[in-house]
């Protein structure tokens, strides 16, 4: 029987998988709870693999792929799920990775997000960044924040995404979603135009370059609430990354702008859950939270980003927390293993101190 893309997508959803990998010479693989697992289908020939992948692309998408050899897009099956699709070449054959996106927008409670995340979505203006490596749930956290605004306030929400992941239905707000290469040619173009489209809330899928960052900061300064993502793993690294994009003579100016427009940074990662109960996600989110207080604004303005970490450590009353504190708590509660906690930190000594020598597994201390 001929293998159909829809059947594979259904299999991913039924097995609770997060990703589907298609490549010539191998059977389709599914990632389940963070682990890659081969399906029981036969290995695919290069022609079969190409046919499967091309079956979900329109002519424009095929053209983009044939010209650039890479393609990001999304594909939805009504009533089942949407998938974020990346098509690429592998030793002369065509391969793809499809990420399954939940069809239902998750709530703050189901994601276990701290109350401060909701508070930040209720701000009238400013820049809120959600950062972390690929696949750390950034889109999901942002979706919960956008959904909260949509359900509670009459605002105009404008999103620029690559590709569109969650599809919103207008409730109290009106929402326009623009997809890169389908509705706009670049994030920067869409952002420039956005400022003339009377938005209250702007979501920028990715802040990749100087122009996008500059426009997002300006939009936040001029009274809009702007959400964005970056691939950074901590709050202080996020500030540095945004400043470093600019040439040296502009860096002081962007520090000043950031100190007044940035309201919060949520840096997140997903940790494998130790013993997931039925119905629980196989991974659990750990978030570093920085809320920009006058003291932190001052550190950003003066370029003293290395001191941000200790300001987060002492900022508990504002809802701040370091990633290490969250990982230590997860480990102490028995939600994750010591190895998994330590693999997610860039400060193993600090995590070790918070866990306390006595509770870390024997021999673990010397290994790190």
C-alpha cells in the first residue's frame, strides 16, 4: 500500500510524537518524549521520499525549494494538527522534518507558567522576549500570552511568523497573521509596514538581524506591546546578543533604548520528566525569568550585563528566578534526574551549590 503523508501525520499525533523525520534509505522516524524512534514502515526510496514531501507543497513552495534548496513552511490537516515543515537536501536527495504543533492553544495553567508570565502579557507597552534553543517551547509560551490578550482585551494583534504555527480565532481582539514568503518578504518589511497598520500588539517570530531588532525596539518605545524570540539561553546573553548586532558606534544608543523599552526576558529550556504520569507531557519547562526593574535597566544602560545574573537571584519578589534555581527545585521534587538537570545549565557549580552536595548522586560532583 502506498505510504501517504496524511497517514504518517496521523501516526505522529496518535503516538504523541513531536517530530517526523523523512529521509531516503530509511523508514520514517518519529521523536516521542525527546527520543527518536523508527516507525514500522519500509525504508523509502529517494523517489518515494520526494513524492511524499512534495505532496504537501504548493507550486510556489516547490519553486522556493528548487531555487534555494531549503524551505520553511507549515501544513495543516483540519481536525488533526498543524505541522511546521522544513525541507532540505541530503547527499543529493530530498529530506524533511515536520514538527507537530498542538491544534489547541495551551493555557498558562496547562503549561505550568509562573503568574509573572501572565502579568507581562497584560502590560500596555514594551518589549517582551521569549528565548531558548530550537524546540524549547518558545512558540507555545508566546501563543499562551497572545491567547490571553485575545480573550481579555479589545486590541489589534499583528503577528509576523516563519511559518505560522498557532492559528488564532478573533475573540475580543482582531488578529492578523502574516507568514514569511507568503504574506511578506521579510520580518523587517512586515515590521515597517506594521507601524502603519494601527496595531496594539506585535509578535515578531524571530529577531534575526539589526534591522528587525531596531524596528522591534522602536515599536516598543512608541507605545506598542511587542513580543519576540531569540535563540539565546539566558537573560544576560539575550541583552548582549541584541547589542552586539549593532556596530560599535551604535551600541550605547541601543543599550539606552533597551533599558527603557525591555520589560522582561523569559529564557526557557525543556527537561525530560523523570516519571511522566498518563496525560502528562514527557518534558517539563524550566524558565529563567528577568523582569526589568530600575536596577536592571541601569545595568543594561551601563553595559554591566555580567551583573544581571545576581540581580535575578535577588529579584524573587518581582517574580524573577534563575534557571539554576528552577532546575534545582525540579531535581529536589524528583521531577528530573541530576544528569538531565546538569545537562541544561551553563553554570554547573551554581546548580551543584543549590542542590547541596548531600543530595547529588555519589560521584556526580567530581564529574562536573
